[in-house]
């Protein structure tokens, strides 16, 4: 009599963390209302709020992500207020 073959459990790969593309608006204070779109072919990234219609556009490179455009927008508003 032979021994039963045991099955190996499949190896589960850890999920890659993803970056957000929807953010909170610094002007109106609503959560998850700021959408960020990036057109890498044109080299333009835009951020706009669905509630208060605040918007910002910036030049992007192939390395930039949605978080980078949003952070640049926040930096420009803080710099303008000081």
C-alpha cells in the first residue's frame, strides 16, 4: 500500500499597495470629492473638486502619479495663502 500524495497549498502573493486617485478638498472640506486625472501623452495632470468646482492643472512627467499632482496643488495653495 502506498502513501497518499499531499497537495501543496498555492503560494499567495501579497497585494501591491495602490495609490489613491480621489482625495479630500482643502477648500470646501468634503471628503473624497477631488478627482485627479493624468494625461501622460499630453504631459498634463488636472485636479478638480466635484462640489466647489476648484481646479488645478500642472505639467507632469512619466514618473508623476495622481498623488504628486494633488500634493503640488496643496503646496501652491499654502504658498499663496502665506
